[in-house]
C-alpha cells in the first residue's frame, strides 16, 4: 500500500487566484490566497452562490484561474453532495474495483477492499448491492473509493446536505478519524452550510466576496 506519493505531504497553495465564468463580468474568486500544507480536517463555509463549488473545481483543476496560480502536489479525490451522481456500479465491490487505478494482484485487491471498507465503517459490505445502502452508507462508499485510488487529499462538497442526522454524524466521524490518524492522516477539505459541523474541523475559513478568510480554530470562528 506504500508508494512514493505517500511519503510526500500533500499541499495546496493559491497565489492571487482570480476567476469568473465566461460571459460574467464580476469576479467570483478575486485575488484569493490560501494554503493547506498539512493533513487535517479543513472546512470552508459560505453563503449560497459564494463560489464554494467553484473553489473546489479550481483546486482539482476542472477549471483554470483567469489570473494567479494554483500550486499542488496532492493526489486529489472528490466526494460530491449526492452520492447517486457519483456511484456507477451495482455493488460495493464493483464500485471499489473501478476506482483502483493500479495493476495489482487479486490478493492485494481483496486486501485493499477490506482495508478501505473498514476505514469508513463499512466492514462486510463488499457484496452488498448499492441500492440497499442508506444515504450515509453510500456517501461513505464514495469516500472508500477515494481512499482505494490512493488519494491523499479529499475534497468534499457539502457531503451531508442530503443526509439525516445519524448519517451526517457517521460521515463526519469517518472523516474526523481519517484526518486524525496517527500513522497516516488524510487531508480533507470539507464544504458546508451547516454551522454545527464546524466543531469537527481543525480549521475553518469563510468564502465571502471572492476571498477566503484566514484559517481559524472552530471555537474562534465568528459568523458575520
Ligand atoms: N458553469 C457555470 N457557468 C456560469 N456560471 C456558473 C457556473 N457554475 C456556477 N456558476 C455561478 O457562479 C456562482 C457561484 O457558484 P458556486 O456553485 O461555485 O457557488 P456555491 O457557493 O457552491 O453555491 P451553493 O451553496 O448553492 O452550492 C453562482 O452565481 C452560479 O450561478
Ligand atoms: Mg456548491
């Protein structure tokens, strides 16, 4: 399970990043500067339409800045708001298999499937049809898919927006455990509307008027 990527600490660095969608005059992201240089649970809040999803698209390179530079060495995985838009296969095993992007032995495949399902609290779910999973279980399957493809930095775009309270807490706890692992902590950037989730974060920033605020401890975070 080790490769050269895992020895590097993943980072993301925005330098004066500006972005607007074609045909729109106003800058949605404007001279945005921030860094994430160590593993942990990083959260971003912001109002509807403030550009949170756009920020994630800039991070993973789906769109390019108009000005400025996005620096990153991270191997980025994405977890969307609605797992039904992301999951392609009929059962957990086949979904995980299409996310293994390396040529490894059947023995290793079995080992990794067991490992990632265990990591997200879905031990024994390998043969389960996806349609029998709850929303929270599906969301945790998408996280397992990101892990099995050896991602070291996961972007989560309002992953609990469609979930009930129980599933919300399970997904939050899954990421909290993965990002506070003593041996190999994950880096996760979590977008949310729900202010009650901020207490799980190691650091919180707000996206407002195209700027991302500095990172604060959740307890110091002031909503204004
Ligand atoms: N592909 C696109 N082309 C043009 N405009 C877009 C595109 N995607 C988003 N926008 C616009 O950019 C603005 C920010 O959108 P974005 O989805 O990044 O916001 P958000 O903070 O994620 O919102 P929400 O809280 O609703 O998820 C919105 O006004 C939106 O209409
Ligand atoms: Mg969004």
